């Protein structure tokens, strides 16, 4: 009976939440948008119907509490986020929230309370493409968001985080002055967003660490505009050729670091030499770009940052261009809770499964909770067709299996 | 007295024409726009005031005729264009039209008719950034524009050349069915758009050839969208890294060809990985680009085209991406008239000057006239700060000197 309930909950909520989106392709629910708020309301209504106690905080994170047998022990918060990247997929964030609701449903319908309070948690603003700040919702919940960060501007509207938060019913001043939730435990279900589980044919895995990131989100190269037929090679200061030099150099460094056995990913996600001023018959005098360097090792991030600046100095000399890197933003690599990981692994083994322990390439709210001293863990779900795109795909049966393992993990204790 | 008249004409017309532009920076008069038409009207009114016979053709090219002593000999058409690239400079095209008017003024005011009819010629739509067709106005005048080309769409409006031409008062059907002007002689004054004359400290030069171009204006690379943290290096199909590989490979080929002593320029003027779908946290699944390959030697253009396709095949295999090059467009390298060049050089020498003979890197209407069997020549004017940009600069004194040389060349004959 529990299986059927879990499946019904997963199917119903997936459909309900993904019916809320800006026009496609894919799914778009910006951080602190009315669309994100509407998707939170779906969970609030479902949780109330299930008999959970629904509350919010000043940042509009949502908590739906199911009382445990020991009401004084630190609660187990279970959840993820409902905002998406522009034209994102159906599962990034959503699968974890839906899974948390399915877990709460399983406890309620089984008639057996969890050992501690179980709090279905829907975090705001996880996707940092909207505001250049990492983990906005979870760090707000933890009393760790700064006044300066509250002034960050949303990339599409140009309006501040404080403004958008207030518009959706939040209280930015209260967020800044809050001391945050008392340390407890956090569990996040999330699609892997990479091919490891799918390639290995495994439904889910236990995550023991989250990569950090070092980014220059608004870098540019200033060259000299010229006529593509009239400017000789030696006199050109071509911004696009300079960027190509940089990308190839960073690619080479990436290969070297991987060969040495370290963890690293390098991405130039946005390259813009496509303004009204650019034309096929002009040597480009400007190109805008961003770079995202991720690793589980801060020293590797620092090393790549040094290579980045060394290559820039070399290319500036060789090409007669000027780089303006803009502000650097960072998130730190984070270890997750081995104890919580072991609890879940043991339950899986008891059910005849052997989940692997793995690293998260992407950043997640679970890292923010861990950095605040919580016991925090993630369960990754197999997915395919990549992530952050409309074709992102997973099998709901994998989510259902993971929820059953979590139910087993906390039912037996 | 002639000097003062030439200077007055140059100063007045430069200011009048450049007062007509879309909002800056720089000057923007799109091909077959009302702004281009308004600038033609300035010349028509000035020419009529000077007593020239003003006519137009079905493509709205403008001809202002000053009768010569031998009215049966082939006329000398002198002119250039008044459309600009987006946010272009004050002199590209305009300087040549203004110079032609100054030359006609010098003949009229001197009281001595030119040896043959002198026709101030204002050509439409020379800047092929607006429509993906080369030399629209001059090839229309010559009866060489095709019905298919008439359906090309303007890049900013998406509407056809026929539509825009009709809107400005032209007759596309008449253009297509016209047999064109009878072969005569064409002379174009134009800024160099490169640093050669400026570096050498020379006011003007005689052009004996025009580079051809081979272009893919709407190429793209299709990769696979993925999460920048979750997708391992080996599983990525990153469109931006693939483009960087291509640019660096084409740059290397360019260097090799120059070392061998051939003429070549390679430009990627527009690179677009900046849509709403692109984000710093996403491996880019698509990038759009254009490539412009120019040379005075068709064999070199062909060789670069082969390298381009060979590199694409190599990168597609290495990166797991797919290139879609789109349509190729071309203009042929063209020899200009040695006789007309010699006439001008002789006049310059008589005035104590020693202009060099040089190649044009950019394409110009003079090439279209030469390809149609006309005696066609260009005079390049020293300019600096490159071209096709708002800072494009030249010294009006250089234009005045060149006009005096031309007046001398045809006064004495």
C-alpha cells in the first residue's frame, strides 16, 4: 500500500508543479518570482491536506512539519527547491521536494510516526543564475545571508533580491537580522545532473561531498573594432581570437589537472560577441564571457584561478587586447555527513541494494546546511539527457525506490 | 579658388549627410532605409543646384551628369555609397560621394568642361551586413542582380530586399529585367579602412585590385546542453570549446598562408552563445557564428575553405558536436584598370606626389563595375582608428588633395 501511495504522490505533485512555468521550451520558474511562489503554494496545500503543520520564514522558505516520537530531538529536514534555470528541466529541484512529500505521506499513511520531527522543506532561490549569490534561500534560513547580498540584482529584471523577496511576501530586514534555524539534520534528494549513475545502471547514490565553484560571471575582452577586409593581421586586436586562445589554454590546463587525479570542471557558459555592433565584416572589438571553475578541492580552484590570470596576461600581450574580469564569486567545497550517509546505505542494503557513495558536481542547498554545522546529506537520482535543459529526464520509479529506502531507514530506528 | 570651392563642398556635404543617422554611437544608415534615401536627396538637391542633370534608376541609384566636351565618349562615373554598417563611421562611403561632388563642383566652377560626361554616382546598398548579397546597388545598375537575390532578407527587419527597395520608391521587377548601363568607366574614392597609408604617412593611394571574400554568415555548432558542475569532461559536447578549437586552427592556417607570401584575412565577426538559454551554470549546447575569409587569390580562398571543413570534421569527432555551416556566399577577387590608375598616378606625379599602388582589403562597388567589363579604379584615402566603427577618422585635407589630383588628371586631357 505504501508503494502505491508514494507513486500517487510523486505522479500528482510532479504534474501539479510543472504545470506552473513561464512559456517553454522546458520549465522556467525564476527565483523569487510569482511562479516560484505559486509552486510553493501547491506544496503548502498538499501538506495541509496531509495534516502537516505548514509555516514559512522571512525569506519565504516553506516548512511542513510531521511530529516525531521524540519531539525534542533535532528534526530531520527533507527537501529541495522549486525554482529553475531559464528553460530548465522538469526534475532539477522538483524531484527532491516531491520525494520529501512522498516520504511524509508514507509516514502519515503508515500510522507510524517518524523517530523525530520530519520537516518537508521547500527552499527558495537555489538556482544562482538569477541572482549572483549562492544558496540564497538556505543561507537565509540559516541566518547567513548578508545585507550586501540582499542588494544583488536579478539578471533578467535588474531589480534587487530584497525587492523581489518583498514582492513575494518576504521580509529582507528580518532575514538579515535573523539568527537562523537551530542546527538539525538536512536531507536532500536531487537528480545527479551527470551521467555517472545512468552509465552504471544504478537508480540512486549517496553523496558525501559537494564541489565548490569559482566564477567570473561578467568578464569581457576589449579589443579594437576594425574592418575585416582592411585590417592586416599584425595590426588587429581581435577580442574573439583572444577569447579562443583563453578557452583553449584553460581546456589544456583542465586536462592536465584531471590527469594528475584531481577533480575539476571548466565551463564558459555564456559568450557574447552578438550585439548590434558586431557584424560579419567587422573585427570584433569586444566579447563578453563568463567562466565557471568547479572542484572538490579549494587548492585546485586557486590553481586554476592563477592559470586563468597568467593566460590573460600572456594573451593581452600577444593580442593587444585588454581583459576586464569583473567580480569573482565563490562557493566552497563541502563534506557531507558520513553518519547520515551510513544510515541510508544501511537501509538500502537491508532492502537488497548497494548504492555507491559519490561526489556532487553541482552546488546544492545541502552544502549550505553542512557549512552551517548541520548533519547534511544528499541522495542522487539517476537521470539522463543532462540537466538545466528541457530534455532533462529521469524515471519516477527511481525516485519511488529512493523514498522507500528513506522510509525504511527512519521507520526501523 | 578651386581649392576653396573643393574644401567648402567637402565640409558642407560631410556635415549634411552625417546629420542623417539612426541614434548613435556612430552613424547608422541601413541599406534601403529612409535614412539612406534622405542622404541621397541631399546629393540630388546639391547636384541640381550645381546645374547637373539628376536621374535615378529602378534600384534608386542616383546619377548627376555634367556634360563633357565629347558627349559620345564613354562617361566617367565617379562616386561611392551612403549606407553604413550599424554604428559605423563618418567616412566609409560618404567621403567618396562627397569627393565626387567636389570634383564636379571644381569642373563647373572652373568653366572648363571635362573631356567626357562626368557622372556623380551614388550607389545604393553597398554594406552587405544588411542583406546577405554583395554589391546590390552597383549590380542592379549593371543588370546583374538576380531574382533570387531580390528575395534576400534584411537582417534587422526580416523583410525582403524587394520589399525594402519598393518601399523606398524602387522597382524590383524592372531591376531584374534591366540590361544595365552600357560599359563605361568608374572611379571610386574611399577611405582605406586599414592602417597602411597612415603608417606610411601617405595621403592617398591608387588601388589596382579588390580582395574577394568567402563567407559563412549563419553557421552554428550544436552540442549538448548539460550542467556545468554535473557533466564530466569526457561526456561533454561543449559547443563553445568546439568553436575555440576552430578559431585557433583557422588562426594557425592564416599565419601559415601569410608566411608563404599570400594574401589572406580571417575574421569571426559575430559569435553568439548569449541567448536566454545560455547561463554560466550550463555547458553550452549551441553557439552561432560567422566566418569571413578574404584574399586577392581565389585559390587561397578555396584552400582556406578546405581547411575550414577539414577542421570541422576533426572537431566534430573530437568534441561530439555537429557543425551546420549554412549557405556560403562569395565575392571574387578583382583586378582594377591599370590605364585609369596610370592616368591618376601621372597627374599626381605632375603635382609632385608619388602615390603607391595597393590592394583593397575590403570589397567595393568598383569591383562590381570591373567584373561587368568596365574600366574601374579606386583611390584610397588615408584613415585611422580602423573602420566600420564610430571612431573611424580621416583628414578632409587628404580628400581635398585627392580631388585636386583627379581634377588635374581630367582637366589636362
